[in-house]
């Protein structure tokens, strides 16, 4: 487990049930590379500009490691189960590169990740909305976002992704 302090902790009934959101380390980014076995999975997650096949150097460059706030969700056992980033995009806190480890999907980690990212980002920005992108055929992710109050919104300007993609927003105060 990382020696970084948790940024967000969600307590359940006992200390052994704590999930934590911590700043990602270079070692976490190295581990994250193993979650994408083919060009399709990296394209869905990283977008069409992400290199595949990738090297450690191209992955770190494409994930904007040195430029973007990057976080890992750890389960109660300390395992790295999800990753996400956020930044200011067109006056909204944009949640980006959200992913749950393939073996941890369908167990609520996505909602915990998004809740943690929003709680962490909220005080860092004086903005009133969150935003994110999702490919329109990524039904599990779309349903997760929708259940958390995100709604499909028209992108303000020309859509930056040519693939069939949806832009979702929700108020910070929700």
C-alpha cells in the first residue's frame, strides 16, 4: 500500500471496511498500465490520442502524469482498485480517465471513486459543476454516472472527441 495519506476516506462499520482515495504514485501508474490489454480498452479509457502499444514513457506522457491531479482508490485491504483524474475544463471540474480494475467492477468501486474525486476536487476549484465524457456504448459507466446525478448535456463548442461520445454534467452542490 502507498505510504501517502488518504485524501478521502469512507468509513463503514469498522476500520477494516475503510476505502481510501490517495494521490497516485509513479508505481501506481506503472500498475495501471496492466489494466489495458489491447487497443480497444485503452481507447475507451484514454481516448483516441492515447498510444497503443504503449511504453512506460508514452503511458506516463499520455496520462498527463505531471500535469493532472491523479488519484487511486484503495479497498479496505489496501488494494489499488480504481483510478481517476480531475482538472478544470471549460469552467467545470472535469473527471477524467475513470477506471475500475477489471476484477473489481460491479462492486461499487466506481461510485466510491467518483464520490472521492468529487469530494477532493470540490474545495480546490471555485466552480459550480462537474463534467465527464463517456462513450455512448459504455453502458455500465453511463449507468453509474447517471445514478450519481450526471445528465447528458450539450458540449459547449465543438466536441473534442470524434468517436460517439456523451458529455455529462451535474451540479457540485448535489
